[in-house]
């Protein structure tokens, strides 16, 4: 209801007036400025509403991603335990006790993940070291703007 009243009020305010003969140029400019400000305010309000809706959608999406990540982490941990037990069966023939076989299975599996993680970290570190962090296009635009301002002043 409130938006209907507001839109009716705005429509009434924007409607042409019949006393054009008595209005002078400053009054027309004043009305134009008021109308532009109203338009700007309504667009800003629409932007805020849309931004809030988008933020809520992203918030729900992030929550679902976090829940999925927790579930995947639990699954990954259980899978690693299964891999460690499978590796420990390889040490049964070496006449180790059962706890020692399990321990070796977990150590071998853990060592594999440590090596794999180190390889990924080093590869990403090297990739990031080669990447230039300065946004070249933005810096070029700022230099052009600076030069333009120098030329104008």
C-alpha cells in the first residue's frame, strides 16, 4: 500500500502543471533539479533493495557451500582412514604386530598427503611469485587521468 501511495504521489508531482505562463526559468530549473533528485533517490532505493536481495542470496549460497564442505571433509577423513587401513594390510606379511601394521599404514598415508600438499603449496607459491599484483590497466588509466588533469589545469 505504501508503495502505491508513493508512486501516486510521485506521478502527481511529475504531472504537467497548467500554469506554465506564470512559471519562470529559475522555477523550472528548480523543479527539474527536484525531479532529478527524486529520480536519483528512487534509483538509489531500488539499488539498495536489489543489493540486499543479492546479499541474502549469496549468504544462503555460502551457507550451503559451508555445509557441503563440512560433509565433504568428514567423507574425506573417513576415506583417508580406509586408505590407511588398506595400506596397513600390506604390512601384515612383514610379520609386524597388528598395531604396528596399522601405525605404518597411517604413517605411509600421512606421508603421502604431506608430500602431495607440499607439491601443491610450492607450485602455487611459484605461480603467485610470478604474478604481478599491480593492476596494470588501472594504473594506466590513473596515469592518463593525471596527465589529462595536468593538461586541463
